[in-house]
C-alpha cells in the first residue's frame, strides 16, 4: 500500500473573508453553488448519431430542465437533439474532449467571474513552473492561462481541494509545493488534500476521482467493497486520509460512502464506473444509471446527500465505456457577486 498523503496548507494568503475566518482574494466556487449557466461539451463524432450522442442529449435535456445550457459542439453533433428547448444554445466549438481534459476552471476574482485555462498535453509540457499570463477565452469572460497541466480536482468552494496524483504525472519537474502555490495563485485554494490514486479507467478518457465534495465539510467516497477489485485498496486509503483531515476552515470532514456498482467486469476488463460521476445543476443532480442492481441504492444515497435537488437518472454506460462520466460534460459558470 502506498503511504497516505498528508494534507497541506498553501502559504500564500487569500484576501476575501469566508466562514471560519478564511480570507480569499479569489475563489473557485463548487459545482453545487448557484450558477449563471451550465457549460456542456458534446462528445462523439459529428454526424454520427450513436450511443455517445444519445447519452449527451440525455444529459443536456436533464440540465436544461433547471437552467440555461451553453453547448460546445461541432455542426452535426446535436442533429438529433430536437426537443432540448430554448434554454439550450450552441455557444462555441467542441473542446475536443471532456471538461476535465480540455476545459477551464471558473473563479470569482478581482475582475468578477473569470476563467483559468490550463496547459494541455497538445500545448506542450512545462518542465518547470512558468508565470501564468492573461489570455482570451472562449467562455465570454476574462481568462488567465496557467502553465499547469491540471488533472482531477474538486473543491468545496471555500479553499479546500481534493487533488489526485495525475497532476504531478502530467507536469514533469513540478513539486507538490509548486502545484499548491499555482492553485493558490489561480484558484484561491489554501488547503490541498492529495488523494493517493484515481479509480482506473481505459480508452480515451481518464481516471475517476475516488472522492468528491458534496458540500463544505462533506465528502462522498466511492465504496468498492469487493476485495478482489483493484479499487478496493484505493477506497481504504481514501477513507483513512479523509477521516483524519480537516478542511481550509478547520472543520473535520464527514465521509459519506456511496456504493460502487455490483457489476465488476465487462469484456474481461475491470469496470471502474462510479456514481460519483454525477453532475450538479441548479436544483438537480444528474445521476449516472448503469443498469446495475446498485443503481437504486446510489440514487437513495445521493437523494439523502442532496435533499433539495431533483434526482434525474440518465443511462451513462456509453459515457463510461469511453472513459467519461456525466460530470465530465458539465461545468458551472458561477453567478457574478
């Protein structure tokens, strides 16, 4: 078993007062906070209406029931999406991947709502940290370009980050301290909890996070209890880390286990599908349905965690078979303060 990662506090102070005395100059909101719009990337091949296209349509329709949706898509990618309604608009070209791989992060900062665009593999790898620079953005708000190639990250909205080790793997020459300082400067994050690994994946996608924030102080953990599955050890490490950690304002974390699917393999491959790949929009949680006996248990668990949100299930198997999830498609543009 790998050694557990110690949570660290970034030295760089922020300047806006938050609950518990935390001051923040800029802040990365959580996906659960009120939003101006939901940005969505449409995966799949333009003009080829297949299972992935149908899954994207289902996610877009669910999100549009609860607010404005701005699609990033190529001509022909939404050709069968006739009933999405006036709340859905195509607002730009496809990112060429999911939001995790190719999208920016939104922050509320000195200039109101801003984006941080991350360096991606096709843009070259930084061997050492470089100063971030201001850039134009495709998301209709001012943006900064970071030299960091960011992996999986989730935040509670008040300065605490869950970060997986793929960020270090993507950035040769960077140390944890370098990454933490960059996240403090760009996103206002002051407390970094380094998870030891991701849930594995395959195909063109990426690994999935074994834990995500449901609310400040509340963390959901993918609960793979089958001791023969490779994710079982990841769960043990993750729970051990989080139960002895505190967030950026000093709160101990409450860990809520969300059951893993009972189905373990497909085509002689381990499945790493997770209900933590749900997506949040104003007033709703979009839950991936996996044609699994634990679908209903996961819906019940998430309904208890999000009691004020409508639970909308969508068949997400086409997304997971390509290494993605519902949350990979969506990103909240926060309301201006």
